[in-house]
C-alpha cells in the first residue's frame, strides 16, 4: 500500500483515460511507470499520454486501457511497487455497462420470523457484508458475507433466526476501499437515522379506514388542502400531548375559544377531499430528540421509506413512527379525507453522503458532459430516474407507501426533473391499486442535462395525460406574480383588469386557446392554485400589491380569489390558512422560519369566522352542481361563453344544457374592482350565491348589481 502520509489519487475519467495525482514530495522528477492490476493480478503497463503539474502534484493522463469490468478491483503499481486503488465509478454512468443490470425482485431487508433476506444492488462492489447491531449496546454483533449475482448486480444473503428490531448496515468494498451505508430501502431507522431497522410489518397493521372514502369519479372533483404536520398541530394547545406530531392529527372534539373545530375536526369541517402532507419521510434537518430546537419543511430527504422521526412521540422507537403515522392516516380517512404525500425523489440532501452514492457511486445521479453533477434542482444534485434501478427504486417506494400506508395520491416536488417514462409507470401502477389515485407535481422546466423531450414538465403534458401540473399561469393571472421582486404586480382579481382575456383562459383549466396557447389536454391536468407553502401567502401578497386598500377590501379580495379558485375548471388547490387570510408576516421563504411564522393560528380563525364559513359554502356549492366539474376540454368548449361587462367585469355563461341540469341557464358574474357593476338580464334569475356564500332562500333578480370585489351565481 502507498505511504499513509502521502496521498495518491487515481480516477477513471473516460473509458480510455485514467487521471493520476502523485505528490511531488514522493517523486520530484515526475518520471514514473504505472502498471495496471485487476483483482490482484498484473494486466499491463499503461501508456502516459501526458502530464502536467500543480504546486503540490504531478498530474498524469494514462491511456490505452483494456476493457474494464464492473465489480473488479483495479489498482496501479509504480516502479517502486507502491500501489493504490483506481476509482472506477465512472463506469456506472455508461449505458453499455449499466443497462444490462435489471433486477425485478424485492430489495432491502425482507423479514420472516425464522429468517431475514437482505438484498442490495451494487454491480460495482467486489464485496458486500451485512452488519447486524445490538442497539442497546450500540455494537456490531454479526457480519455476514453476502453472495453476488454477477448478472443482476445484486448481493444477497438469507440470515437465519428472528432478527426483528435488529439494526443493520451494509459494508461494501468499492474501488478497493470499504464503505458502510444504510439501506436505501430501510423501512424504519434508528434515532438520528444512523442505521436501518428490521421491521415486522405485521406488528404495525391497523385499520386504515380506506372503506370510509367516497368514490372519486374524476380528478376535477378533488379539492386539495396542503399542510405541514407540525404547522397544523403546533398551536392547538400546549397542554395537549403530541403537538407537532403525527398523533396531533388524531384527536377529536377540540375547540377554539369560540367553539370552532380544531385540528382533525377542522379539516373535516372544510369539505375538502384531499389533505396534502408536506414531506413525512425521513429528512435530515430536524433533531429527532429535540425538534423544537429547529424547523424545516423537510425537502432534504435521506431515507425515503421511513417516516420522519421528529413527528413521532418516540423517535428512538423504530416502530412508533410507523404506527403513529398510520394512526394519523387512519384518522384522516375516518373523516372521509384522502391523503396525498409530498415526495421528493428528484434530489437527495447530500450527494456524497447519500446511501445511493455509497452503495453504487455515480449510478443514481445525473451528470453533465464535463463530468459535473447536473443541478436542475438547485440543491446540488439530481436523481437519475432513467437508470433502470433508479426508476425501480422510485416506483418501488411509491408502491410501498400506497400498499403499506394507504396513501391516496402523490405530489411530486420538481417533477420536471423526473423522466416521463418513470412518471407514467408510477401513475399506471398506482391506479391499478386505487383507480381514483391522484398524481400531480411541479412541472417547471428546470435546467437539467436530461433532454427536453424526456422531462415530466408541463410543456410535455400531452405525454403525461393522466398526471396533473401546478398551473403557475393560473396563479399569476389570478392574483399576480408571486416572486419576492414581483409582489407589487397585480393580477386580474387583485385589480389589473387588463388580464381579463387571460383570466378567461385560466378559467378553462388552461385548455382553450384564449389569449394564451393551451397548456393542458384536459382540466384534470390543471392544479389551480394561488398559494402554496412556497412564496408569500395570498394575504401577504395582497397587502403589497394592494397596499393602498383598507383591510376590509383585502379580506373581500381573499374571499373573491378563493371562490374563483374553487369554481374554476380544473383541480382546486388550497394552502393551509389561505381560507382565512393567514399571514407569514411577509416572509416569502419560510422553510426554516420556525413555528411562529408557519403555524396555523386558531385565534385568527375565531376572528375571521365569516371567511371560514364562506370558504365552506364555496366547497358545498361546487360539490352540488355538475357545471363546476367539467371533465374534458371538449365539454368546456361546448359549455362556456364569456361576456365582457363594464369596468372590466366578466360574465361566464354556461350554454351546455347537459351540464346545467336541472337549470335552463347559469351565469357567474365577477367584479374585480371596488365599484359596483350593473347588468340588465332579459328575464328573472334566481340568485344562489353571493359574497355571503350560498343563498338558500328564493331571491329573484333581473336587474343585477355586482358589488365591488365579489362574485354572483345566478340560475334560471
């Protein structure tokens, strides 16, 4: 071996080039010979194509290489017989090397009371051991050499005995060096996410109440409510246990000072169909043992198949986080609420320390032509979903959450960084389990090295016909642009009536060429939103762009924008607190801003009961009438006619008799200005909705006055 005080480095840079760094203090002349060995056997002397030097090293470029093999250990010897390993991870980027590896079976620790099977994918490793630990004494109690299947690139071993609760790591020999790694398929982890844990899933079985969910006929019937587990529970009551935890959303009969529902009951009272949970898998930024000392949304994943420890009442108990998450999901299902899981498969928290890079370096990540990491995520790396086993991991993980936890939908973070084939496979397999499964994501076109025609972004929506996309065109035209530098820019409903034609377009779910070319093939692809966890809240945005308006006007705009968000063609998406004008005190990126900024404020709910009741009324009306749930582009084309009103107002006339039954005529009138707009109709219409919500008493009008910042629904 090389002198420990002298650092040698040899890296395969291409199929015909090895780069070698030799310290000048080891060889002052720069004249050397290099001999290649494979698995300890001499192969040949390598040709020095060129060399250069830096202040401390000579840098050699070696070529005329033989065909290298994945899984072999390669070393260089010099004329002094000093040897050092060659990092051959580059081979895992080459399709001709890695495409042949394709394993369809189950990976990870597969538990049985009599034995446990361990399987891990690493074609580049020459050896792999599974290390078993005594968790109480924190020491390794067994090391088992795994057998390698050369054709599939899989290491496997069947270990006898009941290993339930034992923690484990893999120890792999890669590029001549040993490295330990947690299992990327681990179903639970120890405190601080140091090791995987062997779990008997039968001991975590509970009734997930999936039979309590009403059938969802179409995605356009969905009304999604986004929240963070910690945010919705952290201010409930400091005397109630499990605030900020999974269990915090299992309690019933909690009330505000004015008797309004709190937590689980509050969500059920809204009438929404889906609860979208910000990341609930294991992420790195929160101290499991002392979560109050830090705050983070969780878009820094480390273990995708294990629930997050800081949301558990017992983070050191690997079973508790599983069972408590299932109890929360069961409680939501019991209230008729589907659960959407926010997943972050596009990048990992840290490329070098991730289990993927450790077990199979270079395979699971995307690289530019110059060898640098592709960074369309702006988090330092991108997961390579196109590699067979990378795609398999994402698909396996998604199916695991659906089958084991009863998840009803996925929201994909930066979905445009995942390839189209992977997304369509996930959609197909999830809907075989749950036909009304919901899949949508951020379809932004990110600066990745993946070719444009492979990206699952909104501009390729025609290639992903059953997947939804966040419609930022809806967001910006409705309320105005949302980035920190553009908060002053208004949209149609915040006062810029010049956006009226664009507003017609977004009301169709961006499916019809009005002012803009269509974005989507069907309204089910349009996730209509004006607020999400990112950027300023709707209330904070309006406080900036409508800075000269009184508080009452801001609140009226919140009501108007929320109503349109519910009634527009497409899928309605609401962020926690949007319904009552929740503020984050002007913080536009609150991912680590703490509980005070991010939490739901139940005292504000008491102050704004009118907003709460209005929002519930909007949802009730949407559910009641078929014309709010147009399912296809063709149906929209046949159903909607737009009539411009004075002062920039707009009338939406439903002309398709098939969708407005039992009515003969339906009109929605919108006034985004502060001045009243008058409309004379040719007959009397019944007013069924206005700024107070649904009107059940018979009120008939022919001369209509649309008050400022309001919306009316009239039927005949």
